[in-house]
C-alpha cells in the first residue's frame, strides 16, 4: 500500500515551487510518491489566452520532476475526466490498494467553492493545504472554509493522515516559494515555444517506477 500525494493543475508552466512543495509535502506527510496530474483543460480557465498546449505543459512538468519521487501523468487526458472529483474517484477505483491525499495550494482555496462537487471531493480523500506566499488570510477566510473548517485536524497528526477518514483537512506549515506560473508567463509569454516535440516525448527521468502499474506514458 503506497501513500500518494496528488497535485493537480495546469502546470502552465511547471516551476520550482511545484517541485519544492511536493518534496516538502513528502516529508511532512511521509509520502511514497507525489503524482502530478497535468490537466488537459481546467474548466475554470476556459478561454484563457495564455494557456500553453498540453504537450508543452506536460514537458515542463517532466523537466521539473527529474530525479525525484514525482510521477508526471496525463491520466486525466487519457481517462477523459474533466473534474477533480471524478479524477479522484477513478484513481481510487484503479488503485484500490493505495491511499491518496490531495495537495491543495492555499492560493486555490479562495476559489475552491467553485469546483464541481467540492464537498464530494473532500469526502473522497483527505486534503493537505500547502501555504503559498500572500494567501494566508484570504485562504482562512475562503468561502469553502466555512464548511471545511470543522474538519481541520491537528497539524501534529498530519504524518498519520491515513488514520483519519475523509473529510480531513491538514493545514501544513512548509517553506514558502514565491515562484508563480503567472509571473513566469508575464516575463516569458512564449515559454512553451522553447520546448520541442522531442522534449515533450522524452522519457521521465525521476526515480524508478514500480512495475505494478503503468500510470502514464512516461512510465512505460
């Protein structure tokens, strides 16, 4: 039974803060792996003019995940799941012996109530909230926290998260990295053009993956 953190997003592009929070979460939650679920299209970002092609975003995630226990996957694209709650249900069905926890950036909490069936998602898996610079006050005042707050568990119990039944929320205290995809796009609006198709199809260079399951094309 593996303890797996799930980090979903557009990764537009993936950057060092994604890697840093994933590695920190591994320690804080005693995770075996973190899976990066690269979204083929975020429903809340439909029509965004600065959204790079999926292949470029996937490739940027692969590059950031090198030499770490991070698995980059196109699971949502292949499974055709559009909403996170459906993705999590599909993952739990596909990998019933594993235990999952959703990694949620505090910068996402203000809009969490807009996610499809967000309460249902909280009932599917525990959630670990990752601090992001400048979002402490707005995260705690988020509309969704009005419901989630009753399920906040002691930080001292975070490493034993598998013993808690969902809903269970852990507000982690991790080092803050100010790097943001928005700032990167503002500085390099054509960042994705630098990634060739060859790079996008390159093999994942992270830690050796278990042969028990071909999660994504990079692990085959």
